[in-house]
C-alpha cells in the first residue's frame, strides 16, 4: 500500500471489517452448535463475555493468540476462521 493513497487505505479497512465479521459469524455458529453460552466460551478463553459478544458481532480486533485459543476451545480448524462466505468477485 502506498502511504497517502486514501483508496487503498479505505479498501484495507473495509477488508479488515469484512474478515472480522466473517470470523465472528463462524465463531457464533460453532459456539451454538457446541451448545456453549458466550459466558461459558469466555471462561474457556479466560476473557470476558463482552469480548465474545464483540467478536461475534465483528467489532473486536483479534490477536493471533486469541484466534489460536478460539480454535483450541471450539475445534474450529483454521480454515473455518478464514473461509469466505458468498461468491468471490473476479
């Protein structure tokens, strides 16, 4: 990305938000399939329920550490965290 290129910066920001939302949806679906409450998942991850809520709504930046802990707690497999929903644009 070229510094100062506002289009490139806006596209990067949009992509980040989209990825956060997709990961959040995946976490919520798998958590519910495993019949876990947000509070129970928070205890497994040693975090607060409010953080789980923000993750599921795509409003929380995730560290690599938290992604790995989510994977371990839910058995997601890394591919589900990064799968894209819908059709890809070409």
